[in-house]
C-alpha cells in the first residue's frame, strides 16, 4: 500500500473552488468518484483545508495499492468523470498530479525510524505517553519512579 500526500498553499481565490469541487463530488457524483478510484486502485482519499494565521493549507492524502498502476489507470481512463477530475485538479493546483505519481526524483531531507519494540519501564511509558511525541522518552534522573 502506498500513500501520496500533497501539502499545498492554495493559490489566491481557489479556496472556495476547492470547497465547491469537494462538495460537488460528495453530493452529486459519489458513485462516479468511487468508480474512478476503484478502477485506479485508490482505496482512500482525504482533502483537508487547514486555516493558518494568514493563509490556508490544503492537505490531500491518497491511499493506493500501486502508484504506477494508479497513474496508468487514471491516464488511460475513458471516463468523462475522470477527465473532469483531471481538469479540475490541474486547474486548481496549477500542475498535473500524474507527474507526482510518476515518482520524480526527490532529495530525501530527513528520515527517522524506531529501532523496534524497546522494553520501556512503566515510568518511561507514562512519561512518554503523557508528555513526548512518539519515539522520544524522557529519562527520570531524580532516582524516583
């Protein structure tokens, strides 16, 4: 299973267009949208518009089985609704989403992975759970538990 995440500062004046497009899909075309997604191997789509202090941030998350298969299915789809979606996305984003699915070269800037299931003491589990992000634990150097 693969996931495509797009974090995007919407161009000026497109926020309301995003809202209308999502509402139109949900209310008027849910069956067509589901059919296009299923044909392309897409299992989940989420579109969020986050309000920031001075702007908005659009977050699009797409779960798919195989990105190459999804790109090929969307590119070759004969569905008029798929064409409509492609045109809308390109118009709103200003670029073709299929270019991202083609796995373009990218510089990996940071990666982190847990070393596995470490054995935590009960105190460490409590401190870790209540005060720290996952994967980071504080040590209690006071000598108390």
